[in-house]
C-alpha cells in the first residue's frame, strides 16, 4: 500500500503496489426514502445504494462500491447521509456532484462532494449521528406531510413524553429497543441528548402549516437496527398513557424487546446529521 499527499490538490492518494492510484471521494446525500427499500443493496430490491452505484459505474466505468455512515431502512429519509468510494478516475469532486445530480432520480441529491483522506470511513470515522422523528397529531392529516410524518389519531401528552425521555440519556444496554434481526455484537449505546418538542406550526417549502406536531430528536454515538423507531413507538405509547413515564426506565432496564412499544412507521424518521 502506498500513501502520499498530493502537492497541489492536498488530498491523499493510495493504491496497491503497481496498481492504479486511487482517490477517496466523500459524498453527502439527501434523499426521500419513500419509494426505496432502504439504503443497503438487497437482492431484487431498488435501494439508494444500488441507484447511486449504478450511476457511478456509468460515469467512471469502474465497479464502484459505496460505504455509508448508516443503513437507513425502507421508507426512511436522510438530510445528511455520508458515503465514500475509491476511484482511479481523474474527475474532481465538483464534477462528480454535478454529473451525479444530472443522472440520479430527483428524490436523491448529492449536496456536496469532497476528497477524503485514505483512512476515512463514513461509519467508523463518525463521532455521532442524529435522527428525528416527526408525528402529526393534528385533527386533519396534512396532505403534504404524509410522506414525512406519522399521522397519529390519538391525542398525545407531550409533557409525559418529555419526562420519560430523560432516562434514555447516557450509556445503556438498548436491547429493549433493537429489532429482532439485529446482528450487532454489542447492544450498548450512548445517547448524548434526546428532545421531545411540541410544535403548532411546521415550515414546509414556502408555507407554514398549522396543526399539532411532535418532533422526537435523538443524538448518540451509534444506533441499533430500528432503535430510533422503537424508541419513538414506545414514546407514543407513553403519550397515549399506555406506558407511564417511569415505565420507560423499567423497559430499558429489562432488556426485553417484547415490553417496548411497536416500531413507529418508517416515513416519519430522518437521518439528520453525521458528526465527524
């Protein structure tokens, strides 16, 4: 393996001895996940990774493989997904951004493209990630927010949800909030902050929509599969008075998925930001 810093562009180049020099490109993406089977490649499924890799192969002629900061589930959206790939092509990052946006579907956008050092990994280099979950508690479901929120026909007590959320902050075993098929070797994660915010208006495009909305925001060092959706679903149960605020701590400490609430639907969840 060889590594050195380009004297003019200031980026790292790496490659196998005798092979072509490779450059690592970092992409930051936004996407509406409604019509996709998540991020990760799956047999006979249309996923974000498949779409972007296909366009990259057309552009470079290389068998490109994307690494990502997180594997969002089917229907989940991203305001800042981060991915990287290695390429021997000489296209500068800004050309990748422009060309990809010209070929990608309109619900997937590259919002930035940069060189990355050769040991950069979108997932393992990240220090934290944040997600938010949007609940529409209005009397009438907003037709423009249907793809990006969970319409809850029950009145939710946001004060009890705020009180319950405090027990999740810190380093815990989150077994009660992971999916049954989660293959993580450790179920211990650290939540740096969680906020439950009641809102009467939401700004969308150029309009301000009035109603009753609750946003659950979570920031942590890493997350288990379906962890945020399971937390959101359990918080909804607290808001409905089906689980007491103190009961959430009992569920957390029990490390038993059967005690927690159902996973909230995917459409209300956004990967908000990846921190490096």
